[in-house]
């Protein structure tokens, strides 16, 4: 079937208009406007040192937000990532200090523990048919309890200097440069973004989120895909624990508290539908940047912590309303858009 010459421009115009109403584009514009407004409130906000420092601080949330995007695209949720990070942090310090593991082995063991914790979530969800919300809420409490039980309210300190390379040093050991953990986040975001957008696995996740039964009948290994993304979520929480301990130089059982809420907020603000079937890594990255810069800019402007939380909550509500509008536009908007 050929396309006549007078049809091509219309298709091109429609694509441009579709781009302009994508939530990622709208969110990007909001972020730019917000940055410019906050920059007028403090001369420290747009400095290179401050921006790089915010990149260092957002690393742990970013690492768990990447797999959270995949999980929410399938219509699931993972409320246990903060608790997994907490138990992994404790495992790192305990296995090194109390069990006598070499620190390198303790790090590897920590990542395995995170992977197994995520795999446990996935197994119960796919094999027993438990709702992800209920299952991960249960393991949210279980893993946090394990962290507190193993640690006995004691912290672990005294790590060797090389351990702090990941959390406190910059690329190529420059005095002023890109933080090492930020480079890891960028690499991870690019890899996960390509997998989600350009591979059969990524298309399968979208299919599961849109119609899980239909995806199963289409030959997509739904159970396997879910096991992979929940295991990946646990693994990334373990990596976040490693980097966080390296950054703050100590291990505590309360590490990762509230991490899951920050990650979910970034994913949803970035345009991923909480009902599944849509979302992008680019949107999640923009959501992360917007939230972190909002927190930092408001703090530099003298706004107290409670007020900052209120602002972030309002932005989240706005993002959900906007996403719902884009996913299910009202009839008057459809008619207006079609006629323009």
C-alpha cells in the first residue's frame, strides 16, 4: 500500500504534535523551568560542585529506580527494595567484621544476597500468584527485621581506604570530577534503556503490562520475565547498599529507609503508568533529576524539610494526573487534537 503525497505531511505533523504531548517532553520542560526558578533563589544552586554532589546523592535511588521502572511497566510493584538495601548493608559489614570474609568476598556476597532476596519476591509472586503489593509489603517487614536482628543495633566501621573509592572518589581520582558512582548509574541507565526499548525482552514487558494473559498466549515466558526483573531489583538494591556504605563509611540497619518511596515517585513522575503497559527509562531519569534538584534547590532557598516533602508530593500528584490525562484523554481533547 502506497501513501499519497498529501497524506505524508499530515502524518509528519501528527508525529510532531504527539512528541509535544509526551509526558517525558512536558516533564523536561517543567524541569528546565524549575531549575531556572530555583537558580534565582541561590547562587550556589547551578554550580558544578553542587550539581555533581547531587548526582552523588541520588545514586542509590537511581539504581533501584531502573528495575522499578521495569516492574511497574508489567503492572507490578516492589516495596521491599529499601529493606533489601538495609539487610544487604548489614550483610556486608557483618560478613566482613564478624565472619572474617575478605572485604572483596563480602561485597560479592552482598550482591548475591540482594539477588536472592529479589528472586524470593519473584518466586512467590509467579508461583503462588500473590499480588506484588502484598508480597513485597510482607518482605519489606521481613528484610528490615532481618537487618535489625543481625546487626543488634550495632554499626560497622573501620573499612580500608580502597573501599571508599566507589562512594567518595571521582573518576580517574581527579580532585574535582564526575563521581565514580554516577558513572555507574549512567552506564546502567543506558544499558537498561536499550534493553527496554530495543529488545524482545523489553517489548515482552510492555506486553505483560498491557495484557498478561494475552502475552502468555503469545508465547512470552511471563513467569521467567517476572523472575528476572524482581531478581534484578534485588541485585540493584544490593549494589546500592555497597555504594551507600562506601559513601557514608559505616553500616547501619536503618539504611534504605524510605528508598522505595523515592524510587516509585521518580518512576511515576517520569511517566510510567502505575497500571502497567507504558513507561521509559528516559522518563525515570528526568523524574530523578527533577525530584533531587527540587529537594536541593528548596533546601538552598531556606525551605524546611517538611515543606520540601509537601512540594515533592504535589509534584507527584500533578504527574499522576498528567499521566492519566495523556493515557486516557477526554473526548473533547481527542476531537480537538484530531481536528488540528
